[in-house]
């Protein structure tokens, strides 16, 4: 199992450009759809948890999934495998960047990669929103969180904490009315 965890997360680390949010659809495809290691609902819960913790989303997600599959050693394996490609790529870039940064071809490549990363993030948002359900509460929380962060510069952590409290209060009031 550890070998499979390593290979899967190494592949995720190799083929994901753009950081944690761009990795979400890749992790989801590998872990939920292809390997069926966790359910879609568990994946959404993992994202909620890992987004509310300090540290990179991809590393936190790898830690969570690795632990679910093989305990602490699974977590370490998944995190190491996820981070290793980035480490090797950054090391190579650091060695050669000064000689290639002004290269027109490199600049053109990055001009194409940037919008693709934005597209991956948009895909992640639309794909994950399907599984949340189009309930008034979910839509209100999502829009409120976006507005709070984008327009009022409220820290994402505070936004997540407030949303969690609202979820707790909302579910308590629904259970109290039944």
C-alpha cells in the first residue's frame, strides 16, 4: 500500500502546476474517482479540514489521505511523495534559472501556464460545488465567504471559523425544530 501511495502522490506532485488549489481536481480524480480510496463526501470533508489548518493545502490533503489509508507512515509517505517533485524542480530551476529567465520561449510557456492554472482552480470550484448541493444555506455561505475575503479583506481562517460556527448553529436549530 505504501508503494501505491508514494506513486500516486508523486504523480500528483509531478503533474500539478499552480499550487494546492490547482491540485484539487488532480487529487480528487486520483484518490476519489480512480483509486476509490475515499468517498466524495470524505474528500469534501478533508478539504474543509485541510483548508482550515496552517500549511499548504496539497501537503495537508496528502497527510489526511495517507493517514486514512496507512496511518502515520502513510501520511509521511504521501507528504514526501507530494513534495519531492516540487523540491527537485525548484532545485533544478534554482541551478539554471538565471540562464533561462530571459529566454523568450520560457516566457511564452509561462504565459500559457498561468491561465491554465486559473482554469484548473475554476474547474475545482465548479466540480466541488456540485457535491455540496444547491441549498440556500450552502450558497449563502459560499457567496458570503467569497465577499468577505475578496471585498472586505477578511482573513480566510476567520472566514472558515465563522462558517463552521454558522454550520453548527444552523444544524442545532434545525434539530431543535424537529
